[in-house]
């Protein structure tokens, strides 16, 4: 841990008198309870959390900011709560906005953010709600919640736990943005340090991958290139977000997909079409079959497949040209019959 006072860290001194100790512990809990009642958590579920404060706090003001890295295990990320206190005794009536943003790089762009006015906070430590626009996060990746005061006169204290050897949250760490010889940079605290926070996803909002389509192409010219399509759909809960990708395809021929992956597919979006381009092997009188596997990127057990069956004739005769002349809907009908026969053989 840094020396006390460095990076604007302060230690909470506890009064030894029992009555004063009782009040100093009880009041933050009462205020926190009142604040929790103002904001409903119905429909949300806690994902990542670090709730122990060990007497250490960091000052967030016009000159310094703070951040906590975390590793989500569910998506989307809906909101966060921070154990924080407003500390503006000289101008108690002035509004000092506090901004909380989510980034995948400390010096990168905000992926989402929200600004909360001072009136939403208390002058005692409380769990303050920061409800930003939902974002899709990659499970197992590192993200940062960055906390900044948007006013030079505004100051807030963010509670934290720090130890030389006890890590209360192993999937992240506390950071501070400080000026070092007129160079502003991010530094992480020594030892095991984490701010007090909770991240939330949605309960009961589960996506579900479903694919529709059969690629059955009889009597194709050896060495030719053909195109087909299938659809991807999220048949899960309302407002759920599906992130999908092509996981595998048959080992014969050359394959390309447009697109090869997708993000934030909602149930109300319906069926999403994927175009497939296949370079057929240059082999006459041959049959090729297999499956295309599509996977939910956030849940590897949620997969679906599209069956593929292609054949090449020994000689391209009159029947080939006749098939090409047929209307497209009739071609597709005959193709499906051909594919069913192949499955029955």
C-alpha cells in the first residue's frame, strides 16, 4: 500500500466511545438503506462485487480520478453501484456532477457512461446507483469503471479495501489517475487494493441461438463457386442480446461467410440472414456433406448447426441445363427433396 496521504488517500479514524462508534457505523447503513429504496433492483442480478471497506478512501476531485478493473461473467452490463460519499462542506448547496464510465482501456474511449448530480448522493458513505446505457461485454475480458468529478470544486470519497497480502477481489484492482511531474497517468495501488463496487446484469434475460436452413445443392459443376444462405435468430427472453459466430464448417472446399459473426441480436430483430460462398472441390461424380456450426459467443453450450450436402455429376449433360432453366422456387423444392433422400440412404 502507498504511504498514508499519498494519492489523496485518507484513513478513517474510529472513535473509541461506544456510542460514537455505534452512530458512525449505523448512519451510513441507514442512509444506504434509504437510497436502495429509491432505486429498484428488480430484474437485475449482481455479477461482480467487492463490498468490504478497510478504512481506506480515495479522493475524487478536479485533479484526480479513480478506476476499478473487473472481469464480467455475464452480459450485457446494465449498471454499477459504488460505495461513495459526497464531501463538499464549503459549498454544500452547489451541484457537483460525478461521471462514471465503462472502458476496455483506461485511456480509451467510454463504452458507456452516466453523470449523476450531487443531490443524488449523501454526505455519509452509501451505495449509490449509476445506471448507464446497457453494453455488451466479452466474458473473461478486463474492463474498467472510471469515476471522475466534472467540477474542479467537487470532491467525492470512494471507499476501498487494501492489504499487503489479502486480495478481496482477485479479478481486478484499484487505479488512480494522478499528475506526476506534470504528466497525468494511471497508476495502480501496491499490494492488494480494490474499491467497493457491485456490477449488475439482468436476471431472466437469457438469449437462445436458433438457426434455420439446409444447404442441399445437387449436380454442381466441379471446381465451381456456389452461394447459399441460412438464418440466425435469438429466440430467448425479451431484451436479451445474442453474440454469435461461425465456429466450424466442413473441411472440404473453401468457405466464406457474410457476415462471419454478429453482436447484439435481439428477439425482436427476427431472422438474420447469413450468406455462404463455397468453392466446390474439383472432383467429378462425388458427394460432399457436413455441418456448419454456429455458437453463442457468451455461452459455448448454446449452439446450432446447418446441414450441408453437395454433389457433382460425372458429366454435365442436358439434365443440368434443364435444372438451371427451372424457376428458383422449383429448384429449391427439388433440392430439398434431394437432400431428404440423401438422409434416408
